[in-house]
């Protein structure tokens, strides 16, 4: 009796360690992300409904996937954003296979710039739920990018409402 309880405990601890490990990101594959990486939306490059950048200077490769009509795998350094305070950034391959190496960011935005309110993988979300929870519904060839017809449930906003938010990024009014 006691012995089997002990065994259950060991199994529980082992499975927790395993789960912990499967969620832990590999730091050697992590890209350094300063607050200055989060620029005014309309200074970025538009791709369809959203905006992109590449923090490793490889914008061409990011645009090639973002503009593709058949999807693809975004290269490391890719930054994708739809509304000013929500951003996805791709780390190097192997950082966190569970999210295709994407990290999700929720930002505080003001005329002074951006700082990070929350960042991470499956655990980060907004009022509507987990970023990953929604984005994982994109069909595999779209690399967690929802677009307008990649398999995610649509947002309850019109295109005009989304564009309104994009055009009112408080960071853009700053002289630079
Ligand atoms: C309720 C589901 C849902 C949640 C929660 C959600 N998203 Fe999205 N997201 C979407 C959908 C759907 C789109 C595409 C919307 C469109 O353009 O019409 C989208 C678009 C985006 C885009 C533009 C690229 C793309 O996938 O089309 C980024 C970047 C993004 N979301 C990041 C985030 C981040 C970061 C979070 C968490 C802080 C988050 N999202 C939470 C559903 C969601």
C-alpha cells in the first residue's frame, strides 16, 4: 500500500519534470529582443492584413513567406503584428518546437514607445484567451499565422475596426 503510493508519487514527479521540460525554451536559440524592436506599426512593412519585420536583417525571407499564397515556414527573426500591442517573434530553430519557435508578446504602448507586459509561449494571452490557443488552428502550412482564411476562427471585428486600431498607434506620432 505504502509502496504503491510512493510509486505514484515518483511517477507524478517524473511526469511533472517531463512536462516542465517540454515547455522549457532552449536559451541558446533565443534571439535578443530589446524594447526598440517594437516599432510603430506603420513604419513596418505591410503584408496583406498585417505588418512584418525581421530582427536579424532578413526581411526579404520573411516577406517571401508572408506574401506567399501557399504558406511556408517563417525564418528566425521574423516579427509579425496585426494590432500595436500584440506581436509574434520567431526565435532560432529548436527554441520551442511546440510553438514552431514563435514567442507571443503583449505590449504596453504609449507615445514614448513600447515595453513588454507579457511574453512567452502557450501561457500568454489577451482577454479573448491564449494567443497560441487561437493561432494553433491555422493549418500547418501557415506556421501559426491566422490571416483571414488559414483555419483560425475569425476575430469579432470588422476590417475597418482593425485598420482603425492600426492607424492609431500612439508611437507613430513621435518625431523621428
Ligand atoms: C480569439 C483568438 C485569438 C487570440 C486569443 C489571439 N489571436 Fe492573434 N489573431 C487571431 C486571428 C483570427 C487573426 C487574424 C485576424 C484578421 O486579420 O482578420 C489574428 C492575427 C494576429 C496576428 C497577425 C498575423 C496573423 O496571424 O494573421 C498576430 C501577430 C497576432 N494575431 C498575435 C497575437 C498575440 C501575440 C496574441 C496574444 C497576446 C493573440 N494574437 C491572441 C486570433 C487570435
